[in-house]
């Protein structure tokens, strides 16, 4: 599955390079965290994208490639309503993806002394 996601991500990057992304600005994880809160993503996916079996899937760490995430968010027909460009501008969505990508994985429980006593 990760291999497929990686290949999709690489293909999306290649297409972006071929088509030219213009003067696109780099996404900002700090702004993304604020946008994650502003647009209510945290309500279903948790404050750090950890998700819940009841409210929404895990988004971080290692979020899906940006293009796949954006396509789902823009056209969702599941429990999550679609967030069109007029509701969630693309720069904010890019920042949210950068925020999710910046979240480090949880510590291995074996490295936490209190859990190993």
C-alpha cells in the first residue's frame, strides 16, 4: 500500500513539474496547524491527526500524498462533506498537508521507561 501511495505521490510530482506549478509558494506547517483548527479538521481527526475509529481516520504522521488528499477533500461523498475551493482555499489545504507531514511519529513504547517497568 505504501509503495502504491509513494508511486502516486511521485507521479503527481512529475506531472506538476511537467505542467509547471508557476510561482507556487512553499506550504507552511505553522499556518497549516492554524488552518487545521480553523476549518474544524481536529473535531473528527484529533488535534494531531491521530484519528478515531468513531469520528474520522488517522491523517498523521505520514499523510497520503497531497494530490490524493486534495482530491478526496474536494469531492468526498462519504461521511465527511466535500470542502470546495470556496470553503477551503488551496493554499490553506496545502498548509494543512504540510502540518500533517510535520507531525512526528509516536515514540516506540519500548523506549518509554515507565511503560517497561
